């Protein structure tokens, strides 16, 4: 059986950190070849569980330690009576150290080791033992052709440690990469397995720590952490005599002509996530629709920025940007919010675009919620550059604006100015639609209004949002953003019960 996602470790490492862990384990007395044998055994167990009817395996091997794991897996399959070939893409004569010992063990077991060629017909379960985490640049020949042959074969593929061609740090494809059905990774989880293109290429993920001493693992700094239910801060239960004033006054500022729905979604989600009093400042034309849809909101139609001043003064938390637009109306409202560094604030959508354009300067301590395009504008780079290294983009934004940053997308990331990074590996492709970011902004604002720190609120909100998307996504495509609000409320109650 595959490991349930929340049974995977929460700690994520860079490739260099995992290599450091490997070296520490060896220095502490576990031979490198023993670790390689454990990795091969873990992968072999996973292969048999996933494809129990198979009796044939082709291992495509490179010329490093990743190949060593592959050679030892081939030896195990040979001893089990399978039809086995190792197709050597990397010259076996270049193997050294433990990888050389693994090659010799495969030969001793009777494994056929053949040179790979583009015309070779692949068969059985394919094992990717080509490059692993050691790749530092773009994939070159003959590895490129081997990866293309694997992907074109339509055969089941198991990747050892990481799919070859995938950057273990960022999740970026380094020219081309293996698309695996199953990846078995070792010692520590690599950040790139969960970011960028990682989730698409990894397939199902199995982790084995190779019986590493936890004390040794604890001695290496953490690159990032996965958001898990157990690791998220909870809202405290409410006292029996609680009243609305105990849970914050939240103001949503947005909804220019034609985009009132975005501000309404943010306000509704804030209300449903427990903010005590929720107001909305929007265009006069939208007031009737707001009250018809959600009469619990206090809605004020604005013609100018002067009218928002008393509303801002009364609020504890501002959610600025959903449907704000970039006209003079939106710019003036954002300028008022930017002048109030004493207010806790979430900036989304056009608030971010106006910030990128230099219309305002952001006060420190904001929560910023960009999608990749907005992040690119804020950093002065392309969207492709943001997606090529999402973790670094999130950290750069957090440091540039002294803000807690939620970089949205598959594998949403939360970064702080202090360099802490968290990743959410929940969510569903059915969530690809308009308005879901407005809902997220409202959730974050509601949690801020109830006393959470920016980081804790961002963590919990992103997790709730993604898990709600999974619940709805199981029913298929066509999620409307407003659909998300009810399951978010249910999940929040499951995580943080209102009463003891």
C-alpha cells in the first residue's frame, strides 16, 4: 500500500541537504553500500506492491549512485526469477565506489547488462536509475534520448529517488524529465518533489528513511515544511458568553464596476470563517447585490476615498484588492489602506498589481497573496522565471516586502521575511477557476481577525482552502468559487472546534 500523504514526514530538504544527511549517516557507521542496498530493497518492495502481476523489468542506469540503486534492484529482481535487463545509458566502466560494487553485485547475480541504444525496445516495468538528484544543469545526450524513450514507451515507470531531469530543489524540469507512475525517495523528502512540475512527474510517492538515526536527521537545517493538520495552529474554543466584538472587525475593500463579485466572495468567506463583524467597501452599484446575497454583511457604496476613512478606522483587519481594479477609484482606496500600518492587512489581486506598478509602498507586516503572474510583476521578472523556482520566488517576495507571502498555484508556498518556507501539497485541478483566490483572501483575513499571527493564519487558510478543493474536486470539474465556502467552514470546525 502507498503511504497516506499525512504519514509522510513534514520536513522537506534540498538535494544538498540530503547528500549531507547521507554523508552523516556514513560517518556515523552505516556503510554507503548498506544504504544503497536498503534503498534498492525499499524500491523493490514498492515495485512489487504496485505491479504485483509483473515479471519483467528494464532498469535504465546512469553512471552515479542512482545507477547503483538500480543495479541492486535488478539483482533482487533476478533472484526473484524475473526477466531482467539493465540498459546502461552511462558507461559502467565509469562507475566508482559503492555504485561500482552494486554493478558487480548485479553481474554476480546474473543480470544482463546491455548498452542502451535509441532503437532498443523497452519492456516490462521501467526503472529510472539515470540521474537522481545529482543533476546540476540541463539534461544532455544520451540521457535526453533515454528519457524521451521512457516517456514514449507508455510502460509503467518507477523512478528512484527523483524522476531524472527534475530539479530536486525547485521542481523545475531541466530540459526534459521522466514522467513516473511511482517514485520511491530516500532518507529525506526533497522540496522539488512537491513544487513546480514535481507533482505531475512524480506520480505516487513512497518514502523510506533507510532506517536513518533520527538524531542525525535532526542535525541538518530544514529547507521547508509541508502543511499537515497536526502542524497547524488551531483557533481556541469560544467561551459560552462570547459576542461578535470578540472576533474582530474586518473590512473588505474592492469591487470596482463590473468586478463586485470578487469583493463579495472575500467578504462571504470571512464571515463564514468566524470573523465577528464583516463590512465591505465597494461601488454603490454593487450594494444591492451584496445585501441580497449576504444580508449579514455591512456594505457601504463609495464614490471617493474620503468615504472609506471611517470604515478603515473602525476595522481591525483589511482585505484589500479583490475586484479593486486599477482606475483612480481603486488607486485612491489602496493609498488609504497603505497609509495605515497599524492595521493588519491582506493584499490580493489588483492591490498587488498597483503595488508592482509603484502606485503605493506597502507597509511591513502584510500578507500578500500573488498568483505567479502577479508575483512576476512584483519581482520584475517573467512568470516562467517564477515558476522555474517557486520556492525562491516566494522567499524573495517575503524579503522584498517584509511580508508573509502566499505564492498560489499547485503546491502553494508560504514564505516569511525570516526565510521560513511552508508548502501545501493538497488541492485539486478542478480548483483552476476564477474567484478562488478571493475566497482565500477572505479566509486569511478572518483568521487574522480572530487573533492568529500572519504566518499561522496563512498556513491554516491555505490548507483549509486546498482541502476543501479536494472534497469538491472529487465530484469533478466545474467548481464555482462560492462552492468552496461551505466545506471550508466544515473543515475549520473539524480542525478548530467552536466549543470544547
